[in-house]
């Protein structure tokens, strides 16, 4: 029998009241942990994008330029030279939106065209092969393939665009949202076919992939200086810079979400404070007895802080376990990647939520404990 | 040397309507092994006297020595340790801790003192001495009769081997027969164990147990 034991018994004596106070802490811990995980996952998602395309520069025709809204083959070569041919891989591409039909089924699709040899440099394949310049093969994005599974748009199927029919020779691996092209819902064709079909010999944009990310700024400056010497011919978009500002925004989202979680935990703290004050008020006489038979103030205080801590620890443990489940749901549903839950920083938010829950409970127990310890034993003994 | 000694002790409660003098210069000595009754009408200062003897309160002026220690100027912790180590309290309403079993209630003062080893055995031994049977040890106080609760409370007061027992109307909540049994127990502790007993009561029949009766009127000894 110890003070901890006494505290435990008092918590279980009023089990319903204790359970409600614990529920508050559970909700608070879950809120703070899941909000943290959500914010963190958003950050991780952006982070993955940065590492995916952080080596990428997208060069587009300048809006105000006199060269028109497309880039010629010669300009693409100039861009490659300006960037330093040994430092980069340049992939020019054209894109359009067109009608397509698969069997009886008609619809619209995004079409990306790039030199057949460049496709493997930019896109990974899931099945089949990459199309060749000479043939009339095409590739389809993974989401497009999935959405049209029932209509027969799959490897080997025939797709009609305009009056020409292409054969699906490959399916792309899912790539997710990108800052250069979004191939998941698109059809990829060799530029030779595109050029002949649409009677076009210019490109819409150039993707410049830097071999060493450290060269990114040098390459960007080189292109801007050489291409835009006299007038703005191209605009250069550095995805890393954009993503970094997005990343900063993700941090603010995390802080905001954590704030919401923290508020709910503070509310839970108030309910613990309330429960503890009730406990002190009900036990004034008992405290008087304990004090009169030789229990020191600090011992009375310890007993009540233990009570608050028990509520806090129980709430934090249950909340931590539930946070894991809630975190899984959030990462699976909202950011669509449950792996983010198992990232150490996400798990840290669960620990942080639990620690904050215990701390809030202990802090809420301090005043009632102090109040109990300060009771005058004579008056407390007389209390009925 | 007396166990309790009062020298010109006053206690004044300052109230907005004017000071209330609860003790107006008390000189008193209680020797080891004495059984002393304190009697007097309500408002005579009995409770204040008892509180100061019990180190629950300190005098406004004068000198109080309990178990050889002067309690004036003691801080709250020192007064608490005086109560824990030197005084056994017995209340009218028994005041056992409802959360603890009977034996745990008796064990509690030992644990407060840091005596964990053998505390259970010591508690059981004292409970046996006051006549609590083994079957009642693990019961909660509320499951016992009033007489049994008061016996357990006496065991709790005795367990740390105090210098004296301070009893506040210990039979006030008991029927005559049970009250007599409790008084016999206290008298036995006084005679056989040499325990000093100070008891506040309204009941004139208790005088037969006492070596000495102190009567109080208006904060003075009559």
C-alpha cells in the first residue's frame, strides 16, 4: 500500500467519472497525434515530390516572347547547349487534348508526344515495351488503363485518335502529380507519329533533367542568360524552388493542425481539473484525517497528483493506440499512402501527443493537489 | 518530565466582531501513564486545548511542550511529524479511511513513517490486541460495526507506539454497552501498557476510569 495505490483506488472508486475524464484525454491525444500525422504526411508527400522532380527544370516559351507559343527543334538544341550538354538530359515534348475511341467507346484524352528514345528517360513502364519512332505504338498511363479496364483499353488494345489507329504496346507505372507532365491519365505517343498526324514540327515545353542536383542553379542561370539575352524567349521554372515554398506551407499546415489538436487536449485538461477539484471537495474530511494522523502536505499533494497522472497515463496509452489506427485511416484516405504513418516523424507525433496528454493531466492536477495540501486539518476534520 | 506541559498558554482567535479568547492562560502538566479526562460545557475551550495538545494548532502565547519538544514556532511539517511520531488520535466518528481495508488502515501510519518491512504483521498484532478477529482484517471499515471500527481506530492510534492517546468523545457514537467495552479497552491499554490517555468527554460516567479530571470553563481550568 502506497500513495500511488491509494490514488489508484480512488480513481477506480469513481470509475464512471474517471472514465469520462480519461475519454477527454484520449480524444485530445488522438486529435493531436492524428493532426500531427496528417500535417507531417502532407509534408512528406511534398518532400517525396521534391526528391522526385527536384532535379527538373521545365522550360516553356515566354508568354510575351515573339517566337510564338511553341519551341522549335533549333531552340531545343540551343537550350541543351545553354544548359551544358554534359550536365543535362533534355526531353522536348508536345501535348494536346484529343478525342479517342476504343472499340465502341469514345472519349477524350491528354496526349503527350516526345522522341521515342526519350520516353524511357522520363517515364517508367509497368508492362509491355516502349514505342518506337517508326511504328504506330503508344503507351497508356496507369490510371487511364485502370479507369478503362472494362472498355478494353489495355496492353495490345487498339486506340483510335482522329482517323488513325494506334496499338497499346506499353503501360506506364503510376507516377503521381508532377510539375512537368502528368502521364497517369494520358496517352504517350512517339513524336514522329505526333508530328505527322498533327502536321507540327515544334514542341510545347522542354523538360531539362539535371544529372547532378548541385548543378541546378548553374543550369537554370545558363538557360536564362543565353536564351533570353535580347528578349524573353523562354521562361524557366525551377520545380525545387516552387516545391520549397509549398513545403513551407505544409509546415504551417502542420502547426495549424497541431493547434487544433492542442485545444482539444486543453479542454480535456479542464475536465481533469474539474474531476480533481470534485475529488478534493468530496474528500475534505478524509484529507483532514490523513493530515491529523501525520500525513505531510507534500504527501497529500503527491497522492492527488498521482490520481491525475493515472488518468493521464491511461488516457495517453489508449489514445496512443487509437492514434495509430486513426493515423492509418488518415494516411490511407487523405494522402493515400499509409507508409507515411510508419515514418519516424509520424510516430514521433503519437509519442508527442501521449506526452502532451500526460503533461496536461499532471498540470491540471497540480492546483487541486495544492488545494488539498493547503487544507487546515482542524477545519477539514470538522467538515461533514 | 511530563508528557504534555502547558505554561501560561493562551489562544486567541481574531474575528471581525472582536477577538475570541479560547484559552486564557492555561498551566497544565500531564505525566506519563496518566488517564486524564477533560470536561466542560460547549465553548469552554476543550477542543482548542485538544487541538494544541494534538499539535494541530499552536498557542498564541505561552509555552507548550509535547514529548519533550516545544511546539511554538514549529512549521507545518514539524507539527505533522509530531502527530505522526508521538500522538495517537482517536475520534468520535472513528475516521477510518474508507478506501483502505481494516488492516491497511492500521498499517498506514507505519508506512507514513517509512516502516514497510513487517508493517502488515505489526498491524495484525495490534489489531489482535484490541480484539479485532482475523476474519475482519480485509474488510472495508463500512462493513464493520461501530464498536469494531472504533477498535480498529484505536489500533491505528497505537500502532506507531505514541507517547499518548488523544481521544475526542471516543464513545459518543456508540451505544452504552459498546461504549463501555471501548472504555475498558482504553483503560486496559492505560493500566497494562502504560499508555498515557487524554480524553475529552461530556459523559460524567467516564470519571470512574480517570486518574484525574480537568474541568474547563471559559478558557480556564476550573
